[in-house]
C-alpha cells in the first residue's frame, strides 16, 4: 500500500512539474514572439517615417519646380509681347524708309 501511494505521489508531482515547466516555456516563447513582433513593427514604422519624409521633400521640390515653371512662363509671355511690339515697330520703320 505504501508503494502505491509513493508511486502515485511521484506521478502527481511529475505531472505538476511538467505542467509548470510547459507553462514557463510557453510564457518565455510568448515574450520572445512579442519582442520579435515589436521589433518588426518598429522597423515598419521607421520605414514609413522615412517614406513620409521623402514624399514631403519631393513635394517641396515639386512646388519649387512649379514656381520656377510659372516664372519662366510669365517671362516668356512678356518676351513674346515685346517681340510683337518690336515687329510692329520694325514694320513701321520699313514703311517709313521705303516711302
């Protein structure tokens, strides 16, 4: 009878120890998984921040290019207007000289 009780107690202790060790291993793996996921999310957020800053920089450059384009277009319009005036004057002068 004593042997049966001892064997049962040892079996019970072994089962409890196995459960505790399994639970501890699960918790350790879960912490490692969370850590790995956190690092992955950090890398993704860092990359998104880098992409955002690059897009902002490109937007500023595009605005600058657009400003320069408008400036050149305005200057070209003034040059065309001046050229038209010059052509009219040249025509008038050739008419005057030709008479």
